[in-house]
């Protein structure tokens, strides 16, 4: 690590669960982030078109609300993920961040790019580690993911709610993926889908969304 590395330590959120819940509207990362370089990765420009296309697709289904949702793909030994606070409906090229190292126990993330990586970078990292075949992860919201009566028999839901950006939420996602293959709902929150690429992963989320929309109309 060179001297020029910039270190932010976001420890406003201590280990007190209640405090975390109270502050959950906060937009930002809850772990230590270390910027190794301001330069984005070399292939980010080519991948940007794919990220942008998928963001537009989600937006077309009202699934890209402001500052919510995350996209990532495996990239080299790490992952390429949308920046913290990124709006999926209008992703900028500078909002693709390379997470090259992640220490979940120490809650530390090392990245390349001009902006800080998503608050859920550790979750994405752990999902890729647990699912060797997954090459893309999408997290998105709609009004149906928070309706258990619609989800019943359709999508596996996590057992508990946990505050965003925490290791507890990351672990909850991993546990929930042990009960199903490709798509889960984080309780009272939103979907996480995994797949071989962003397009097919997005297709899964949107088809699930459309199916639940249909179900809601018939219920
Ligand atoms: Zn979310």
C-alpha cells in the first residue's frame, strides 16, 4: 500500500444494533475503504455499456429508485461494482469501481476508481466466494418484495431483517442462498439475484417482478 492511499474510516456505525437501525437512512459505506488508485480498471469502459443497459432496463420497470440497488460482475480476482450512492437509472462510467480485495472479518475493502464502492461490496464479495459459478449479482427493489403474501411459494425470503451495509446482512444473504439457487428477497427490503452475466441476472429479477405484479392483480 503506497503512501498516497486515501483511507476513510466510516465507523459512525458501531456494533450497537439499535443505533444502526436508527441511522439506517444514512447513505454511505459502513466499513473501512482504502483507495489504491483513482484510475478505474482498464476494461471498465467496455463493461460500462452493459451496466448502463441493465440499469436502463431496471428503470423501465420502476426498479431503479434513487440511490438504491447495486450491480456487480466478477472482474479479475475481485469484482466490478456500482459506486456508493449510484443511481441505477443513470449510471455514469466513473461509478464503476473495482473492488480488488475484501476482508469481511476486518470489514475492510480495497478498491480502484474515483468513487467509493457500494455499501454492499462485502456482501457481493461473500456471495461470489460462496457461489463459484456466479458471475453477476443484482440487488433491486420493487413494491412486491416487501409483501410476504405475494412472495410465499415464489421467492425465498431471508429469515430476519438486518440493516443495510452490515456484515450481518451479508451473512443473512449467504444463508438464504443456501436454501435456493438464484434469487432471494432480503426481508422487507428487496431482491438479490445471481447469474452467469448481468443480462440474464436482470432478466430473472424482472421476470420475478412481472410475475409478482400479475399475482398482485389477481389477489
Ligand atoms: Zn437495497
